[in-house]
C-alpha cells in the first residue's frame, strides 16, 4: 500500500503529502509494532518456560524441548530481529517526519520500503511462520 506513493503519476504530489501522512500514521504504527513484539515475546517465552524440564541440566533441557518450544524460540528471535533494522529505517523516517528531505518524501519512502521488504523477508515472515508452527504443534496443557 505504501508503495502507491511511489507511482510516477503521483510522485510529485506525494512529496508534499507524505510528511504529513507519515506523521499521522507512524505514531500509531509504532505503538502497534511494539505492542505486537511485546505480546509475541512474552507469550513465546512463557510457552518455552512451561515446556522446559527443570530436572535436566541446561543443555539437556534445551535439547529436550519439544518442537513447538523451539519454534517459539525461533519466532521470538525473529520478532526481536525486527528491531535490529532500526538503524537503517530511522534516518529516512526522521527525514519524513520532520519534512527535511532534500530528495523529497517519496525518495525517503522508497528508502524505507527497500529496508522494509528485506526486514519482512528475513525477520517478520519467518517469525510469523515459526509462531504459526509452534501453535499448530503445541502438545501441552494450558
């Protein structure tokens, strides 16, 4: 959806509108992302903890974890991996929010989207798949 701002027929208008639009949308987006990462991390860690056998050594206990707990661990790792992309997305976001881009808002959006696509492929999508597999294969009792 955000790539619509990059269409050649509206790119010039997008340069004007994008800073205001981004300021409106970005704050709520950050709250949603932080909230989802917090929920994903806390529930995944809780499931891993509940699956852990305290009678075993740390190494044996980790190796004995069921597949679902390992998928929760992968999912939380990937979800937190989303945050590792902040150094690459923060500069274009800041220029968009403050309307200080010398190249125009659409160029900043293009930079942000290029990082977003990589982040989605290496962090977000794998996190979704891992959590989905963890839920499908969970054998414990709640």
